[in-house]
């Protein structure tokens, strides 16, 4: 499919080697070298660890209790990768490695779809725009189903882009993507993506439509049917949660505008420009596929709370539209975006170096004092390899600033390089400081030391999901929701909260710098 608005002589695309290097650096940085973090990271690692340890793979469990808010696809993959890599990596780092592998599939599918829709050069540019989407920076580097959902949704767009040349293959690819999307993100991810089935129906590709519906249904139903046979009560709880999740709530408000303004930056603006420029050809291929997907996903998001789960179906079509839009940006707009990215990321990388100087050298003193207040007790341990890697990253960013030839793709390439350089700088220079404040390992170890070996059951009050996950993962401690018979009670409360009646406090702990989340262990009098 050739894009009719594409110039007769397409501009030179980004260098493939540079794009691949950016993708690998972006995906792998921050995957290893730190503990499970509050909150999604710890929760999903604990679920995957439960699969690997317990041996039953049908019902997601959190600290031994049913967890109805998770579909299993990512956790299955994370459990397998974490187990396979167990001899060289801790389980939680292996689970995150699964997210990196799925992120690679997302970039491959995105590049393939863009290449089919808008030409060979667009295939190398689409991953750059995805890397530069700010809302994906943290979720793609934690143990979250985010990359799984993005990879499966992108497979649907890849299939839709192949309809003209290979209808049967396209239908199978769309069906596999839709079924896997349901297993990765549930109804909130698959329902807006289902609208893409209108494309083969509209073009009367009956074989492709039948293949997509048949294969998608078979894949989507495989897990619920298995769950119904093994754990029917879990299926009922999960389905009730799914229906509650998709119920429309909080219609269009300023919060949606603010959320989209940063989460989908900058692809939202470029995609909007492409829609306006091609407004008379939105029903013609190849714009019809991402335009239909974007409209359906945007309407879906505006009918729900502005959060990541409802936004993910919107990002692949936005990136595809923005890929086409990059070729047609006005010179003034392209130059403004380019300069904004250069100045912004240069400043942010410099601030990261300033923070590292404050942590390691105590200069500037005011910044060092603020860092110590945020993470009290942290002792800077900047290693020589990390320092050298940060220097190489900064030099690479400077080379990108001065060494790129003029091209319509240059703003996207510099923006993606800026995001990657910033993330790498944070990982190499600040990761130990961040990990010190976000891990539950020390507080769990302190609690474990305060408990006798034969403690028996431990009840809980106010303990969140990520705290329960961390207790289970780090120490194998599982709490109960009721305290009617347990001799121990673990409470998460505010500093001034009074102790419960008939209980004597034995221990108190918190994460460094956390003034609100206090853990207290009580023993029944």
C-alpha cells in the first residue's frame, strides 16, 4: 500500500544501525540492577513468581490469594523467562527481561505496519516515535503487562496493513493479535481494538474476517475455559472485575486533556496534524486503518478514567499516524520541535549529572541536602563502569546534537535519542539512589527479624497490594485479611494513628524517606 500523499522521492530515512542501537539501549536500560519497586512492578513480579513457584498456571494469585485484576499472558511469559534465566539473574530481573523482549516485539510489529502503510523509510521511523512517547518511559521498564498489550495490539495493525496483498495471512495475524490482546489486557484493551475488524468487512475480505474472528475467539477463550474448569470461583471474581472496569465513568473532562497532553506527547500533536492534512482521504488506505483505530480508542478513553490501561489502545495508531505526519511537517514546526528536544534533553541530562555530583561529592550542598532528605541513610556508591557508561551516553548525545544531517526524520530521531540518553543517564548515575527509596527489601528484612520462627498466622490491616507482594517475594510472609485468630497483626497506618485495642506493638518500620506509610507489628495481648 503506497501512501498517496508521500513525496515522489521519499526523504532518506534514519540510519538502521542507529535506530537498532537506540531500541536496544532503550529497552535494556534499567531492567536489571534494582529490586521490585512499588507498586505495579512488585505486584506483577509477585504474581509471576507465584506461577513459577506454585506450579498452577491458570489462576493469578497475589501472596497466596486470588488476584482478579490480572490477565495471565504477561505473567506466564515473565514466569518462564525468570525461571530460565534464574541461574544468571534474580527472578525479578528475569521477569523484567520478559517485558524487554515483548517491547522488542512491539517495535518490530510497529515497524512492519508502518513500512506496509507508508513505505520503507517510515518503518525505521515508527520505533523512534514510540521511544519518544513520554507515557511509555516508565511502564516499559517495569514488570508490567504494558509491553505485552502494545505488542499484541500492534500485531492487529500489522495484519490490517497486509490485507490488500495477503488477506488470509492478514486475517490470521489480526485474529492472533486480538486473542492475545484479551489475554494480555482484558476487555479494556481488546474492545476498542475490535473495531479494526471493520476494515476487512468493509473491503469484503470474507476469508480474512472469518480467520480473524475464529482464531481470535479460540485464543481468547482458551484461558477462561481452563479457569472455569479448574477455578470457577476465580473466573466469577475476575469477570465481575472486568465488567466493572469497562463500565463508563468520568466522561470527558480537563483531566483527560492533561493526561493525554503528557502521556501521548509528542505523537498526539503530530498525529492530529496528519489527520487534519489528510482529512479528505481518511477513508482511503493506508490512513483508514490507524485513523479508525485512533478514533475508536480515543472515544473509549474519553468515556473512562484517564489512566494507562485505557490509553494503551490509543498509542499504536497515534504512532502510525505520526509516522506519516513526520514526512509532511512544515519546516517551521519541525525546526521548533527539533530545537525544543535539543534544549530540553540537554538541560535534563545536565540536571542528572548535577544530581549525581550532589550524591557522590556533596556539591552543590543544597541539592545534596534535598537528596539526603528524600532518601535518608543512602550512601553513594557510584561505580567506575557506571560512570564511564554515563560519560559515553553523554558523548553520544552530543554527537547526535551536532552530527545528524538535515532530514524530515531528524526531529524524531533527536527526540528519541534525547529520551534514551536521559533514561540511560538516570540508570547509570541515579539508579542506586532511586532503588534505596523505592524498594521494600530492608523493611521486610527488619520485620522478618522481629518475628519468631514459629510466628504462626499474621493478620493485616491497611496493607496494600504492593506491600503484600513484597512481603511474599522477599521473605515468603503471607498475611490474612481477618485477625480473629491470628496472634500477630501487621498494620500499615499513618504516623499518629493509635494502636488497636488488645494489641501490643512489637516493631515499627518504614521505607527511607516515607513519612506517611508506617508499618507496625502487633502481638495479641
